[in-house]
């Protein structure tokens, strides 16, 4: 049987890496697009783990903020595999600051990567999937795309926007065999959260005094990357998940109001 192909932005580490391994374990070849260098230690280790599972891995240095990079990366993926079954628009960054403290540069950065980068990923995903007449697009937002969070205005603006993009694209793609949905996870144990600025943000939010992220992980509920991968894989492959489009699935650990 012909192998299927998943393309993941931000695939070098964190959730993107976990998604790549999940798909690779289950018979997919993988395209990993990340701004990190494929020859760097982190990205190389990810590719090796995927190849150990018997899957092909195409690792491309690619910044989601660059149209040239993204166009070339999708072309390379198409030329290499001739199909793109699933696209996971996962690349993202976070920064912190009360709304009145934020600079233009801070706002621009998160909007460029998390929102416009997701649109650019979806644009090329839709262009290629329309050629083949099928596909699944999965956009990664956040529970911060479902409610407001102090000090996360940049992130909330971008992640709410991702849901609007998903809903619009879902309507545009009606009847094409392509569906697009959003996953909204709450906190996940990844390098994104393993910084002092993230710990300071959690301390501010909770009134706690964790000295580092290890201590924070011991006390604050976090999802594991595999939790998100299970949902992303189900969205990308199950028959049931082909029957709806434009939806937001919250993996919220009970943080959302009913
Ligand atoms: N970790 C969390 O708590 C959490 C919660 C909800 C949603 N998310 C979202 O999940 C997604 C994955 O985050 P993560 O937790 O794995 O973060 P991470 O920082 O661990 O990994 C992000 C990956 O994206 C890559 N990347 C960053 N900017 C890029 C760019 N401009 N172009 C290409 N690649 C880029 C990084 O190099 C890295 O490999 C993000 O969209 C994030 O906003 C994270």
C-alpha cells in the first residue's frame, strides 16, 4: 500500500516532533519544516528517531514567516512524495507582557509566526490538496484562543485568529474532500514552557513562587505531548474526523467553562 505523507511545521522539537513520531509509527512518511537547521543536534535527533521507525523524513529549514521558504518547502515535499495527506500548522512562539507594556515588535513577532505563519501554511496546504482532491489540515491554536489570559495579549490575538482562519477555510473548502479543524491545547510540557520567562508568567498568574520549570511541572497540571498527538493523529486519519470541518477541539484539562 502506498505510504501516506504528513507535513508538520515546527517539527524539530516539542509537540511537532511528537506528532511526527506518532504518524511515522503508523505508516506515514514525514515532512518536517522548521526554522532550525536540520544539521543541528535537536533537529537531527528528531529525524533519526523517525527513520528508526522505518519512515522517510524530509527535514527542511523553513521559516513560516517567509513566503519564499514556504513555497519552496511545499514544492520540495510535493516533488519528493507526490502527495500531502495531512498538514499540521504547528509552528508557534509565545511572549509575555501586560497589554499596556507591549511593544510593536513583540506584537508583530507573535502575529507573524503564530497567525500569519498558520495562514501561509494553510494557503499552500489548500493549493496542493486541491490538486489531489483530498486532505486534512490541522491548525494548532490554544485554550488561549478560547479565552483571555493576562499577559498573553499577543498570543491570544494570534490564537483566536487561527480559529477564524480555520472556520473561513473550512467553508471555502466545502465539497473538495479537504477538511480543516483546530486543536486548542492548554499547557503542554515542551521546550516552550521550560524557560524562566514562562515560569515567571505562571508565578504571576497563580501567586506561586516556583523557582524553575521542573518545580512548576511538579505542581501545575500540564498535558504531555502524546495527548495532543493522539488527537492530531485521530483528526488526520480517522473516518469520523473526515465528517466535520471548521471545528475547535479543546484539550483543556477542565480549564474551559462549559
Ligand atoms: N506548550 C504549550 O503549553 C502550548 C499550549 C497550547 C498551544 N501550544 C502551541 O503548540 C504549538 C507547538 O508548540 P510547542 O509547545 O511544541 O513549542 P516549542 O517551542 O517546544 O516548539 C516549537 C517549534 O516551532 C519552531 N518554530 C518557531 N518559530 C518558527 C518559525 N518562524 N518558522 C518555523 N518554525 C518555527 C521551533 O523551532 C520549534 O521546533 C505552537 O503553535 C504553540 O503555540 C503550545
